[in-house]
């Protein structure tokens, strides 16, 4: 929960979240949900009965809401979840983000969570290798397949040679994501 202290102390001038910041916030939420859950419960941030699959997107929505501007950043963050994580993550994120916005008296209608114009792209193998060097843990893996396997495969690898498979998987996931929005 050390992220909360950092986010709360940020200036009131907030920037739009980048793809990298979005992934970093997701990884922090995953780390806090898995390794600092008791601290979050003691602080009253997490309800003890919440399953981990709900805690991760809940914390992620909290970090994005507190740390970044509130019109475009939640779209980037939610689209990241739609592409890289289990479907329930984006649904949970959207629910909690809207609830936080309502508590602040914000007009939640200005956020179009179906906006597919912002698609965050991160190379999971490179991100995993960098994460390992920074001391992050292998089990901080909130991704769906094929990204989950790429994370696991590359986490401790010196060189990951799955560029083509990753690119193909990203293109397929992006096409599926945008096709779903058309329905």
C-alpha cells in the first residue's frame, strides 16, 4: 500500500496516464493485492471478503483516479485491461472508477469506457524482463493468455525471442477488442 502515500501526495495538476504508467499502476495494484493485502485491510482500503480478482482492478481504479486526470486516463487504463487482462477486470475497474467519480461529484457520463481510440501497447516480454531487474515478483501476473504465458516465459529470461508471437497476439487481441465494441 506504499503506492497510496505516493499518489495522494501528487500535485493537483494531473496528467493523462501513459501506457507505461498504466502498466506500472496495474503492476502496483497487483503487487498490493497479492503481497500487501493485510496492510490494505488494516488501513480500511480493502474489504477482507473481496476476492483477489476484484481487489486488483479495484486498487487499479483507485490509483488511476487519484493519480491522473479523470476524462481520458480511465479510458486508457480500462482499455489496457480489456486487451491484456481477464474480462472481469475491465468490468470491475469501470464499476469502481464510476463509484469513485460519483463520490467526488463528477459527471460520470463524460467518460466513454467504450472509446477504442486509445489502445495502450506494451511489449510484455520486455516489460517482464525490466520488471524482474527492478525487483518485481514473477507472481505479479494479472494477464490473460497469451500474455500470461509470455510474462511467465520471459520474466527471468536474459533474452526473449517471442517478438513475432507477441505481435501476432497483440494484433489479434486488438482486432477482437475493436470488433466487440462494434456489437
